[in-house]
C-alpha cells in the first residue's frame, strides 16, 4: 500500500464529508455534523437522530410544496 492508496482514502473521506455536509445544510443543521461521518459510533448516533427528527418538509402542506396534483403550464 503506497502513497496512491493514501491519497485515494483521503479523497473518499473528503467526498463523504462533503456529501454529509450538503444533507445537514438541507435539513437545517450545521455542516459540522458531517464530521460525524468520520467516526463510526458518532455516525450511527447522528444517523439515528436524523432518522427520527421532524423534517422541514413534514411541516409543509402539499400545496406549499407544489404537489397538489394540478398541472401548470
């Protein structure tokens, strides 16, 4: 295992944190929550937490989200 595999691991970790940061922003949380993806026990707790919180789209009515079934255009 050489230097190339180390660079690949770092690139995968950066991609993983970036993707989790985007999810955290969309749910209204700080993007720093994405750092839990690097620590497996913390990631499991964070995933469990996100699975059971009230999401912003849960509070929207179907007409607010533009999903009332009517076609525009």
